[in-house]
């Protein structure tokens, strides 16, 4: 009999405003701008045994602002830039839907749009993740609701959205200034749990 490998912990990262600059609806590869120390943060997480996965809502597809093929090209370029910076991703999952905007098959309520956890479940199944040992980093209240539903520990980047989430009393998250600070706190939390 083979040895059964234990599922891995992971960092589930939002894309816009967390890993790359939020430009509204990103539609072109040329608009990708990695945030300062984002690649360093991903590298740190990977060196400490976490898989790193981007989980992102991309309703620009539902709204007809870009096609899934164009979005795939953006994601390939983002993954390439991160890998070139020593921070390869283990996965990148997106929801192209919106419950009320757009038309056709992409205009619908779904299980994959955060704060629903369909993308987390899919990543867990495909990448052999232990969702109970995951962390979520994002810049929106929906990211922290997503973390709470998994449940995972959430790290919310400081912004107006962070202030609103704090006022709403969402539990189980910490305010951080950027992805680098979140990565440092995640590593500290993992080390504390292992000791």
C-alpha cells in the first residue's frame, strides 16, 4: 500500500487589490501591475509549505467586458510574472458570473462567486488542500465572509472596505497593510501551531 499524503495547507489570495493593483475591470495584459512585495510574500508562503492559490471574482466576463479567452491570457501573464519573481502559483480559480449583471449563461447566481465557497472546494479537490488549515487574504468584505464560510483565518488589507467589514463585526480576521504583512503573520501562526 502507498503512503497517503496529508492534504496541504494553503493561502487563498484575492487577485485585484491584493496581488495586483485594482484598476477596476482589468481587460488587458498591459494593465497588470504587481503590488509591491507581492511576489516576495508568495515566495515566503511557499517556502513555509503552503500552496498558494488565487481565488477571484471576475464579473467582467458576465458584463461582456472581456471573454474567458482574454481573461485566460491575463492569468497566464500574471502567473508568468510571479514565477519569474520566484513566486509560482499552485492554482488560479475565477468566477465569471454575476447574479444580476450581464446576460447569457454568465448572468446567474452560482456557488463559485465569493463569498460562496465553490472555488475553495474545487481548489481543495484538485490541489489536495486541507481547507481547515487554509488562510484567506483579500481586500473586500466578501473575502472575509468567504474565509468565515470555509472556515479559514482571514487577513483583510486595510482600506475603506476593511473599515466597513470591521464595523460589521465579521469574526476571524486580522487587518494588515499588505500581502507581505499577511504572509509574515501566516508564517508566525503556522509556526505557533506546530510548536
